[in-house]
């Protein structure tokens, strides 16, 4: 299966739930009036597109409909598609312009950090890059083992310490190793125990400080892994983590298992943080750069 087919298959649940609601609504109107826009707004909110974003989408739609003189409610679907593409703006890819470049992956437990790092390590390796992975989730031995399995599959090096050790020290060692070995990319895993929020945020700040000191001048991506199945909760997680580290991009995971993929639209609009990667399954190649147009096509086609 190609990239687009995979994305499409992954987004099937979102598409089925979102598009059927929208089509049913548009089909129930014979003319375009204010009531239609109000009901559409409600429908979008039900599809996990936040309130602000839904209001904005409908405002943009009203303008387009007026300007183009559209009268058939069924034609709104195409306009909606264009509005969403416009809203999501330019696609943004990972900045890996320096050697090494550093990618820090943060997010709550279970969001998909470790598996995404495995997939990303594999993908970068396939592109001929020399990758080092830092086992920065030192909270449980199992977390280190899990990462090791992925790095073996990806065929890249891992820097690890014992369970319970300081994650910032692991990252420090990984950066030192990267410089010594001339690595291209350092991928850092982190813990995500949100029940100890203050400690977690302090830990992330410390790791981030070490990266800034040890990899001065290197490009740094701080990627927040968000589980798409959590819907609107993902937005509050993003706000929380953004206070600890300056997030440069979002990895939206588990798009294959959710009907709440509409959250992507809210994230890009509301948080102004670009979605850079999406994952659509548990296999090593189930990771893709986010392409807004593909996403919208997969939803509307
Ligand atoms: N279906 C599906 N499952 C995923 C995806 N990404 C991660 N998972 C699963 O989510 C669970 C948590 O992932 P993990 O990487 O350990 O999360 P972490 O705690 O953030 O490191 C694991 O069982 C993964 O296999 C995805 O894109 N699709
Ligand atoms: Mg993990």
C-alpha cells in the first residue's frame, strides 16, 4: 500500500463519521441560508473540530459562497474542502539541516513517543542518515527495553543508562556520542508520567537546557506526540507541554484507530503549531510526513 492509501485507510473512521454527518446535513437543505451555516457549525463541533475553528470555517464559507454566488447546498462540500486546506497553511517538514540535528519527543504516557521514535529512526536510516537514539525514559526498565527493540529493528545505535538514572545525563551522553561518531540525527525519547506533572515538566526543561548547551547551533525539533483518539484533550495537552518546552511540531499518532481525526484541523488552527508527522498503525513504516492536501483529500474523496 502506498503512502496515500495508508493514510486514507487510516482515516476511514474519521471520514465515515464526519462526512456522513456533513452530507446528511447538506442534503437536508434546499437552499443556503443562515440556518444551514449554524447547523454546519454544530456538526463540525461534533466532529472534534473545536468551537473557535468551526466558527472560523463557517465564516470563511459564508464569504466564499457569497463571493461565488453559490446557491446549491451540495456545492458547499467542495468549498469546505478548500477552506480547510487553506486553513491548514503550508506543510512543514522536519528541520534536519545541521549535523547533528536533535529531535526531542515529548508527550503523555501512551501517546506513541517510543514507537514513533522507532519508526522515525528507521525512516531516517533508510534515507542514509546515521542515527543515535537516547533512551530518555528512564522511569521503567521496560521503557528502555522497548526502545532497544525498535533501534535493533531500525539498525541504529542506542545510548542508555540504568533504570532510574537522570534522563538529562542520557541525552548528554547521546549528544557527546553523536559528535564523536559524526551522527546526523539524535532522537531523544522521554518519559510522560503526567500524574507527577511538576517533576515531569522540570525534567523536560532540564533535558531541553542540556540540548541547548550541548548542541548549540544545531537544529532542534521538539515534537509533541498526541494521540488522535483523545480528541479535544489533545489540545489541552499541547498547551501544557508548550509551557515546559517550545514545541516546534506535532506528531499525531493513531490516526488509524479513531473517528476523531478532525482534531488535526483544530490543532493547526488553534495552537498554531504545525503537525509535522502522522502515524497510521503500529508497523515500522506506518509513519508519514503530514501533507495537508493529502489529509483533506483522504477525508473528502
Ligand atoms: N493503532 C496504532 N497504535 C499505535 C500507533 N502508535 C503507537 N501505537 C500504540 O500505542 C501504544 C503506546 O505507544 P508507545 O510508543 O509505547 O507510547 P509512549 O508511552 O508515548 O512511548 C503502543 O501499544 C503502540 O503500539 C498508531 O499509529 N496506531
Ligand atoms: Mg515510551
